[in-house]
C-alpha cells in the first residue's frame, strides 16, 4: 500500500476499521480462552493459571493476559457488551470498562471516552474499611541509586488523601519558588520544589540565626579527581557520585568534611571542617544587602549567602566576597544553570552566562 497517496479521511477510516477488526477478534479470543479455562486443559502445559498460559502462548504481557481473562469471564453477566464487541461497535478497552460498571450505569456510555469511563468505574467501586486500611497502612517510599551512581530514582505509593496533600504542597512550593515563565517541565518544577521542602526541614526555624543545613562528608580520590578536575573520583561518603558543579554547591551551602585519598591509597589527614559562613557574618551580610541582590528580584524566601568568586575557587569568607541570593537564584540559577554573578552597583548584581 502506498501510504503517501492516502488522504487524511482514508487514513482515519483505516485506523478505525482496524480497531474494529481487533475488537471482533478479541471477542473470539476471549470466548476461546473461556472454553480453554472450563476444560482446564491449560494446566496440561504446566501453567499455574489461565492468565499465565495466555501470556505465554499469545505472546502478550501479564497485564494484557489478565485483562483478556478477566473481561472474558465478566461478559457472561454482560452479554450485551459482548455482542457490541463482537460486532465491532465498541473497542476492547471500552468493553473492559463497561464490564466493570454496574448494569444500571452502562447506558449513555457513548458520551464518555475511556478515561472518563475509568473514572466512572472507580467512582462505583466499593472501598471497604478493610481495603481502605490496607491502602493507608501500606504506603511506602523507595530510593534507588542508578548503576553509575550519579542519580537516584524515587517511587512509592500513598493513600489518596495523603497523595493529594503531598501533590498540593509540592505544586504550591513550585509556584512560590519558580517563576511561571521559566521554561521548566512540570515534573522538573516538582522535583526542585520537593528538594526545597526537604531542605527547609533541615534548617533551624529561626531564619535569621539558622545554621548550615547538614554536615556532609565528601571523599575526594586524588588519583582520579586531579587529572579530571573533579569529574571523577568525588562522591558523598557511602553515597552517590558528585560532579564539579554539585561539589561547588556542597562547599557553598553546607558544613563539609573532606576525606582525601592520596596517590598511594592512604587517607590524608586533612581534617578540614569548615562552616562556610559563620552565623554572625551571615546576619551582617543579610542586613547589609536587605534581600536578594539580583536586580529586579523581590523574593525573600530562604535568603542565602554566596561566595564571589565561589569558595571552591578561592573565594574568601569575608563580607566583601559575599552576596545575598534568594533560593531560586542561588540553587537554580547559579549552581544548577551555571550563571555567574556580575556586580552592577554597590549592592546589585546581574547574572550572566560565562563565555
């Protein structure tokens, strides 16, 4: 078939007709699976269940096999749905959702798409106290470091109300911290907001006297780090690897203990624990600047001090080399996007990309 010569209407018709053919054959398939199950012949092949047999023989996923078997078993009580499927009047996905709906709520399904039908099914599914308790008690959150140890994946499950509370808190913080016109995906905004919320919990409650958030031990293997300018051989103690940019942020924000490893593999007695900005000096800088020093910025959320030049490049911890930045300009603009502060007056700066 020369696809390039087909009109848009012909392509649309082919797609719809193909789905109709799939639907009618799915009805035949489910009837055959039902007969196979009633005979129990699937066990002769050593399979523990009809779902396992269908997944293996039809070469489909366990999820697809489960949907085929479950929907087929329900069509006996929803014969009108089976007839619509066999005659190609509805898709398999629609038949599955209609089979889940109580009989009295199936009329008028034509006005709903599949997503709306799923919400309707969820609305009518009974949530018993036992199931509710199981869901509430089985919430979890897992962390998994990537094989190259440069990132961590988070996944888990929360009860409906708990999940909505977390979602609203994260989205609200994202709206507070990140300008609406910033070209960041929703998922990226949420990730940054979650980090900000967690960082808040590590600070003292008094914003004027709070100390650095957490003590971090960083190992630097000189044998690997020196030839690559810190692109290898640097990691959080018993944790993920760090690159040069994140290492700068660590030195700038926290109490850092550097554990060095010499070329012979022996640990160096560096013993350097340095609070980058003492509380008294920090309060002076915040009072002097009166807020974020980026021109045009009025944010006062978690004001932090930043070294110019960066502390890791020799910036000194004195008032002349320190400026005040809000969380967004410090955490995102400077340390994540690599913008550099340039003074444009006695108390204002502009952020520019390095040449």
